[in-house]
C-alpha cells in the first residue's frame, strides 16, 4: 500500500460514513464515492476566508483594559500572544501568556472558518476556568477586516446564561484589536474588555 493510499483512508472512511448518514434522508440522492470525495475535498480545503485571518499570525504584545461590570473602574494588564497556523493552515492557534487582575494568566484559542456552515468559529480555554468556553460563531464585514463573534455561556458566579459579542478589527499588518461585550440576564450589554495587539 502506498503512502498516498494510506493517507486517503481516513478521508475516504469519513466520506463513506457521511454518505451513509446522508442516504438515510428520504429526499437525498445517493452519492458515489467520487462525488463524496469531491464534496469532502471542497469542505476540507482552506480558502480565501481563512486568508483573512493571516494578519493575526505572528507574535504580538497585548495591552489589556478590562472591568467586571459597567460601573466598575477599568483595570489594566499586559501579555504576549503567539498565533500560529496549524493543521495545514486551517486553524489559527493562539497561545496567550500574561497577567490578569495581577495574577499569572494563560489562555489558548483556536480560530477557523467552517466551509460547510460558511461561518468563522472560535474556541477558548484558560487557567482561570475548568471548562471549555462554548464555541463562538462569527462573520466578517465587506472590508474583510472586521470580525464579529457571538457566544452564549453560563456565568459561573450567578448560574445564568449570558451572551457575549467579540469584535476583532484588523488595523494594519502589525496591529489588530479586540473588543469584548457582555450581556448578563436582562441587563444591558456592556463593554467588558479591550485588547490592543502590536506585532513584536
């Protein structure tokens, strides 16, 4: 068996599985293996939406401004964020280290574009929590430089579900920023955090 043949086995197995699932739908027309492979290749190939994330690849100095509620004073912290493409330029992996509220802070994120749903997706976890944050789903504006991610998560302090809105703006090849807005219960949304990233 050739190396190419071995490499195609997982993809073919996935296509066959998806094909079997699709065939259970009454309105679906059975697909041939070649058709499934073609569709899967389209789905699995990174494209122009992925390239819009390219300006964020690299190592950046982070200046952080944050607060716990709308009436609180702003606090400032700092850190370093290293963003690297992984899985064949399909996902941008972020490694953040710094301080938060005067304590050592470390976080990880994965950002990508889902060709099937035609949406950006994001995952986050850190040493400040014991659970993975629910995935965020995002879009980009017509300029290709302003991304908006939405997420719903459970507030560990109150047990209530809350909504977040994260706006990432590409300012130049060396600068981008993030604004994090939170809405808890019936309260109005408030601006919770701003991070300014500058390439090192």
